[in-house]
């Protein structure tokens, strides 16, 4: 049974959310060993939305993504719906594009052959996959690097190859798990602006994990703040900063107000998370 739109989503013109999490839980281990990684998460994301997810390390963000990508079953308490349709037993596998937190490129494959992997796994011929990928190289700032190998690229370029691979796998929903986490601040800022540009042109729904609050506000239509473990949703902030957004927006009073508010919430959760770690 399809579910109608139950959660109010800013700007939602569609009947169903792109993705909806209803009472999603994930527990690992049993009895005394049990870890509750994800706790009662309810979240609906509209088609075309860019939602960022922030929370202390270890609060279950990657676990949540693994469930949405169909790699890990949620506990039976709740459900995940894609365009209104409930997804059971690994049904989500292959239905969303997913860039995992440690998305390693294969060092023995050229940039072009790294970009085409997902298409080849899907059964596309290598020739067709290469033609499709080659068309995206200019947009991803990689023109001329098709035959290079990952070790010959800068950190920013390697992340763009991984992102290109994710975009080439043409699904409406894209999950990006801390894609810019390892980059220096300047490269990161450049990549953020570039990603917004790509997103505006490709019309996809993006769910983006970060531990950087500026990044979360700068990119997002909404910022979802998670609690310390067991991860649940602490609050959701709608970011009505105008788009397109340029670098100067991060020093605007509106941006600062949002940041101040979110920092207070995140600080509280990070302290809890820290206390948990040092008492473990
Ligand atoms: N496969 C697993 N088995 C047992 N515990 C796990 C597993 N995956 C994650 N966890 C635990 O669940 C919690 C959340 O992990 P994770 O989702 O990676 O957090 P985050 O991405 O927010 O840093 C952590 O305590 C982690 O140790
Ligand atoms: Mg993680």
C-alpha cells in the first residue's frame, strides 16, 4: 500500500516523499552486549530536497545510511518507504546512489574505469558505460584525467571521481556520507559550491552527512541534528537562505543566527557523546 504524504515538508509539491523513515531502529549485539545505534528515527524528505545530517561521531549516522541503501536491514519496529512504497528485505539495494564514508577508488583502475564501476555492475557494456561517463568529465572538473590513476590526483579530484561515480548511478536519491571530511578547508569550500551547482543542474534528492556545522547550513534546505548515541533526531532546522548561495553567505547575520542556535544544540550532544566515550 502506498502511503500519502504524512510529514509536512517545505516546498513539497509531490504526493509522496522521496524517502520516508518511520520509527526506524537499529540494535547491534544481544543482551548486555546490545548497542542501540539508531533509535526511533522519523524523517521524510521531499523530492529534490538537499538535507544535511549532523551529529556527534558514533551516533549512528552511517548506520542510518546503510539502512537506507539497503545494505543493513532496519529492526522490525519500523519501515522505510521509497516514493510511498514500503521497502522490505533488502529491497532498497540498488535503488539509491550511495557514496559510503570510506569510498575508496580502486588504485589499479584508471579514473574512467573507476567512474564506470557501478554501471558495469548493473550490466551496462563497458563501451556504453565509458561513453556515459566521459560526457560528465568536464562538469566534474576531470577532463583530461580519464586515463590517470587515483594516486596521480589531488584529494579534491579523487572525491570528484567518487562523486561522479555516485551521480552516474542514476537514482533519484543520493546518499553522501561525509564526502568532504578529509579535505582541507579551502578545497572543501570550493567543493561545496561546486556540489550545489551540480545538484541544481541534475535535480536529485540529496541526503548528506557531515560533522561540519557550516557545511550543513551552507548546503542544506534543512539540517537534521542527531542526538548522541543512541542516535535519534534532536531537531530539524529549515534553512531559508536564498539560493544560489555563494561563499559570502557564511558571514551574513542570518547564517550566524542559525549557526549559533545549532551550535548550542550540537555542543550539548557532543558533550554527552564525549562523556559516554571516556566512561566506556
Ligand atoms: N556492524 C556493527 N556491529 C556492531 N556495532 C556497530 C556496527 N556498525 C556500527 N556499530 C556501532 O553503532 C554506533 C554507530 O556507528 P556509526 O553509524 O558508524 O556512527 P557515525 O557514522 O555517526 O559515526 C557505534 O557505536 C558503532 O560502534
Ligand atoms: Mg560515520
